[in-house]
C-alpha cells in the first residue's frame, strides 16, 4: 500500500548556496524526517497562490501547518504588535486559505505552533498578540523552559499522547477566542490553550509546541494513520 502523501507548509525566503542568493522554499528537515518515520512521505507546500489551495486539499492525504513567524494581528482584528516581528502577508493569506480548504475537504491536519494560530484564525478565532502582557510573566517565551500541560484524554490529542506532556516551545502569542467548531483540549498551568481540535473532523489537531522536536513521534504517527484511512 502506498505511503500517505503529507504536505508541509514552508517559508518563501531568500537563501544562499555557493555564490547564489535566490528566493527559495524552505522547511526545517525535522518535519519530513518525522513524517517518514511515521510511515508517510513529506512534500513541501510553498506559499504561492491561494487559488490552488483546494487542489492541495483534494490531492494530499494529510497536511502539516508548520511553525514560523507571527500572524499579522490585523487578520483577527487586533492592533499592530511590533514586538512580534515583521508580518509575512503572502504566507498568511496562503495558509489561511489552505486551512479552510483542509477543513472543507476533511483532510487530516496537524497544526504546529504558528500553524495552530493559522487554524484558529481561519475558523474566525483570535489570538493574544503579545502573551507576556496578558499573563504577567514570560515563562511561555523563555528559551528552553519546559512545562507540563494537561490534555483531555477523550480528545484525539489525548489518545495520541496521554493526559499530560512536558513540552518546550517558546511562544509570544496564544489562542484568545476559539474559532468556530474548535475545542480547547490542552492547557498550561495558567490556562493558556496549548492544544485544539475541530469538532466533527476525523483528525484536525493543533498544538502550541513543536512535536517534530524531541523524539516523541506519536502525533505524526496519529496523523499518518488518519491520512492512510
């Protein structure tokens, strides 16, 4: 039986090789490695024209909305936030359209870090533009700070990783208002949402951390299993 083909969203950035500097489609190799270990095949999905997102959603077996820079706050009705870094409008537009197409086509989907934010905003939700201001501490954004999250055992996320996990994933933004149909299924000790799922979808999971790092491959195994059905 052929391995499921799993799309991975990517950067479109200037890159250097040899004496050349050219625009290139870029992705950390950890996504492809973990997908392959889980039994799938990874293919990069560059942020090009939003008009083709429906074709991607119909032809892929599964999708990873990968991590990256912060979403433009104007996309969810918030004021600009200079501390979050420069926006990437081309990637934002493309990935929001791709997330909606994946939901519409019931494509198995794993949304990672920024990807969870894309999924939430694509469903009409909003974000906290600068998390330390909201919670009064910077533990979520501290590099290397590990913390334990609680997970709903009845969720697809809980079925994959259990009722808790220790994660390390610095982030300056977080889910504020959940998008239509999304449920919070994992939380930090200060109740910041660390995981979401879409009701009625066979596998649509978003996580705040980076499961492609650290050697625990269970979420990618769950994605590939769902993609192979």
